[in-house]
């Protein structure tokens, strides 16, 4: 008898401790658990979720790219500097001379290269003692008797700036417009990411509420089993209940405990999933407020709003429309390749030539110009023509994709509405059945206390009550999850609301 009392006490204590862990109304002082409403969870997710952050960063990246495209309209200014060392000076001839003044033909052309090689080879062959003497170039024929004039200096220095900018470039202007559309497309993709995040948070939040409701149902089943065992034990001790009833009541208590623990585990898993989609650390303790019954009160109104919805704000169709507009502008940009372009250029530089490195004695000569360059496309082998045809085929493919996408989205809307309608009808039926089952259980419990019914009758009514309660909360969960999916399809933005 003493052992049985200890077992019963433990059975009462452990599930009670588990239930107290998820009661958010009264918390001890110093408890750091973060209690969230649905709106709080969504706001945190929109600021902490990784996919939302990445989408915002992509918007910023494309904004920078757009500014870089605008930079092509402004003058492009560059500085330059160069140094050249002359190995062989150029020779200039005046008038038409005879063959004797022709400069020596090919041999004189390569003299500047072959003579130093020949000089060093002769010294190596002779195996001359001591260091090899440096090569000193001999006077070239053009310097002596050929009549040629060597021009230039050994050192040539130059430094300056140059600038250019487009004056007429239709392709560039259209490309800038396309870059602006890319930013808008990135903004819409970020909105899609936010919509997906909001839907994920809602579904995870509702999963926590469902797990809590199931926990409460199974806790009530456990408490009823304990109470029935207590009464059965009292009857058994005074020989008013059979050993079979006593054993069955005891097994009902033992069978109810695993359901409580499973429901507790479901709450923990649902909270972890909620923290993951919110972008919070998994070690952070959180809890949620409210219950599924709060959403059951507005199901009829939400159902009417869903039936009047359209796809005007659907993010997928918006993105496809933006891509179609980009392809249309791409075709125009490719057509503009047939239009001539006009550029303005400017350069200003200083040049100096000398045979030494006495920079203070250099005489720097300025040189500058300004000019216009006109580029007229004439023939490209059909490259521009086929590029336009390729883009138009892509536009036709995108149009077909949009038609199919819209068809699938409308099917999804009907499926969501059908699920919501079924869930609403199931909830109404389950709620009425739960009320009837509760009365039947109360009657059976009273009859069992008076000895007018058996434990089997009581267990059957309790099973029916448990099933109807679970069906009711499951119906509400199915409704709100389908509603969240419908809102995502219709493009209902939490931040805009």
C-alpha cells in the first residue's frame, strides 16, 4: 500500500512540474523568459532573420551598382606618365639620294643590335685577361656619310591627364534605366523574403499554441485518470470494486503519463523552431501568449475576406512583370546599337627629351587637344540582329511562365479557401461534439462514483472527449495555417498593415 502511494505521488508531481514550465501568466521574480505575442515575434523576425538581412543587403548592392552606371555619364578623367629609353635613334633622310645614300640596307638596320653582341663575343673568344670592357657604339653610317639625320634623344619623359565623356549614347541611357529596374526588382524580392519570413513565423507560432493546447488536453486526461484511480482504489479497499477495475484504473494513469511528456517535448521543439525562424539564439528562453481559441472567434470574418481576394499584390507576379519590362528595355537597348554614338575627348600633357638625367635643365613642352569622335555601326555579321531575336524569345517564354504561374496561384488560393472552409466546419462540429462529450463524461463520472456505471463506460466517454477536444484545436490550427499561406499568396505585408 505504501509503495502504491509513492507511485501515485510521483505521477501527480512530475506532470504538474512539466505543466508549470509553460504557464506564462505567473512567473517567478527574476525569470528572464521572453514572452512574445504574434506581432512581437514577427517584428523581431523582420529585424533578425538572416534571409531578410541578406535581401536588404542585396538591395544596397544593386543601389551601388546603379550609382556606378550613372557614373558613365560623367567625364572619365585619368592621369598618365611614361618614360622611354632610346636604344637606336630613328634616322630621317631628306630628298631622293642614290644607292650610296640608302643607309646600308638590312645590315645597317640591325647594326644597333648585332654590333654589341659581336663585341662581347670577340672578347670571350680571345679570353682576354681582366674585366670585359664596356661596349662603346661606333659612329653609324647615317652619322657620317649617308646623308641621314638621327633624330630624338635618349630619354623621353611625358606626363599629363586625359578625359572623355559620352555626348550621345542611346544604349548607355537605356542601360541606366534597366539598372533602376533591377533595384526595384531587388526591393520586390526583399518583400518576398519578408512575406515568407512572416508566414514561417506565423506557422511556427501557431505550432506552439497547438502543442500547448494538446498538452492541456493530455494533462486533463492524466488528472482524470488519477482521480478515477483514487476513487477506484477507495472502492477496492472496501471491496466495492474488482481487482480488474483497480488494475485498469492504475494502467490508465501509467498510459496517460507518456502523452504528457510527448506533448511537453512538442512544445519545446515548436519553441526551438520559432526561435530559429525569428533569428534568435536557441539558448534564449521564450514563451508565447494567447491560444488558438482566440483565432477561432474570427474565422468566419477571415473566411469572407479571403473569398474577395485577388492577385494584384502577389510578389511572384510582380517580379515576373518587372522582368518582362526589363526584357522590353533590353530589346530597345539592343536596337539602339544601330544608332551612332558621339564622344567628347580632351588631353593635356607635358613632354621632355634629353640625353642626360639633369632634370633641372629639362625643357618641358606642353601638348593638348580637344576632339569629337563619332562611331557609326555599319556591319557586325548579324550579331546585333540575332541578339534582339534572342531577347524577344526570352520575353515570349516569360509571358508563358507568367500565365502558368497565375494559374497555379489561383489553384493555391482555392485550395487555401477550401482548407479554411473545411477547418471552420470541422471546428463547429467538434466544438458541439466536445460540449456533448463533456456532459457525457461528467454524467459517467458521477455515475461511476455512485456505482451505477463501470470504469469502462467512464474510459470510453473520456476517450471521446479527448478526441473531440483535439479535433477542435486541430481544426483551428489548420484554419490559421491555411490563412497564413493565403496571405502570403495574396501578398499581404505585415509592415504595410
